[in-house]
């Protein structure tokens, strides 16, 4: 019985991000970004009236309080939406959670009147670029030498855009 349970496919639930999620969101962000945002920064952004986000949790686990699997934080202003940040925890990669979180953010932005969505991504982040391209985002601009990694290497930020209507 336990063997069957351990071999089953994980199931996930996406819910709106709330202020109670900020500490867990900051932990996942730290797994993916060298310059991680803290829970206070997430709280400050989430409390802005035009900001919104979603978190995803694994629902079929033996753990009483499962760790946060991933999140997306965005905002919509005057018809334009922007992904502020998105991350999926290390052990939850390859379950399609980034796709599902982006879909939730695009639906919400469209429902708020957003006509286009923008994001910035490191030009060396092939996994993210692949996801964004599959979702219909196209390069709209570039910020040369925008990011610096822990070793001091600089990379460009690609500005990407997708119509929501």
C-alpha cells in the first residue's frame, strides 16, 4: 500500500497568494535566485493594489504541511501586466508548474483588463526561455549586462511580451 502511494504522480493545487505565504515564497525564491528577495519585499509588493500572485502546493503528500512548490507574482496597470518574479522549488521542477502558474497569472491579468504581459528573463536561462516561448512570449527588447551572477559574470535581460487578448 505505501509503495503504491509513493509511486503515484504528485497532484498540485494553485491558489491566490496571500500575505501568509510571503515567508515560504521567499524560501523558494532563494533556491532559484542568487539575489533573493526577502519576505518583507514580497509582502510590500503583494500589498500594492495592482499586484497579485499565485502559489502552488502539492496536495497528495504524507507530509502534514507540505513545502511550497512554486509561485508567481505579477501586477497589472493601465492595460499592461508584468511578471515580477516566478519560481518553482528545486524538487518540483519538471511537473509543469511554471506553465500552470503562468497560465493563472495571464488569466488574472486579462481579467483585470490587461491587454499585454511583459517579463524579463536572463538570456542564459534556457529553461525559462523555452517556457516563455511555448506560452507565446516574444522578445521585445534587451538590457545588456543587466544581471550579475555570484561569480561576477554579467548577462543580458531579455524583455519579452505576449498579447493577452
